[in-house]
C-alpha cells in the first residue's frame, strides 16, 4: 500500500474516465452549500497555489461487486444526489475513493465545469508576497457574468490546454497580457508569473502535487471498510 504522486490533471482524467469512483457508503458531498463552504474551496485551491500539502487520498483498487457512484460534473446543490451506477457495472475493475471525495469533487467541478452556477476565478493581480497568509486570489463569479480582465476563469485555463496542448502556454499568456495593456510592466510581470504558475499546477501532467495510497485488490471488503471507519 505505497504512496503514489499524481498531477492534478492526471487525477481529473481518472475521474473523467470513471476509473476513480465513489462507493455508495461515502457520505454525500458536503462542501456544496452555496456560500458557507466557498472559503473552504478558496483555501483548498490556495494551498495548491502555495504548494501547501492538502492531504492524500485513499483508494481501493478492486473488481469486487461494490455499489458505487460517479463524481458529479456540474455541481448543483438543488439537484438530486447522484445515484449508484447500474448493478451490472459493480464488478468492473475500478478505484473506489474512500478518502478525498470533498477535495476531488471540488477540484473536478471547479476546473472542468461550474459550481453552484458559478465559475472559480483567480485574480491575476494577486501577489502572495504582499498579502496576508490567509488571503487568497481565488473567488467565484456567476457563470455568465462579465468580469474584470484580470480575473481568469480556471475552467478556461483547463479548456485551453485541451485545444492547444502543453505548448499552448505561450499563446495563452500573450492573449491574457494583451487584455491588460493598460497596466504597467511590473504588473504584467506579475500576471505572467501567475499564469505560468496556474498553467503548471493544473495543466502539467508531470507536476505531481497530489498523492494517494491504494489498498491492494487482495484486501477483503471488511478490511477496507474497517480502514475507512478508522480514518
């Protein structure tokens, strides 16, 4: 049961491909209150931005017939909870996430989709060197709202990689900087530094800032459940 590092993008690909799924014994996602938990999400992303550890995930690699459900895409607190997948799929090979749902669901919805009808943005003028340690550059904006030029929609950053690949950072940086030509060179340098950091953090598959432990498939279901209870 060794530790394995993984990048943010690779982890999200595992969720998208339905390799990482959730056992139905997991409690529902609880960070979904429209406003109460937004600070938790800001701090989660800010910890990644500052290279703080956010804890590891625990997965069980198994083909046991365990009922499971998939991660949500667009998160809507008013929608019905995700139902278990059909029984016929329970025995397929999969990795059940026993610890890490709140963090993974938040990252997944905020980077690829929307969260409570909003998108997570980053203020490219944010400078951690001059801000208090409890301040973050992350904030939510309504999905269809006009936002200031210095606010970067994180799902746009992720989507641009899909279109242009890992070498697209140069064009992406240039496009953003062009919308901010009204600011000075020092501020532009900060913007470009933040763009590079966010691109590497969320798009670079070799930048392994997350980590997980896998419970081997030869563990019995009762043992896995006991590990989960102890966690």
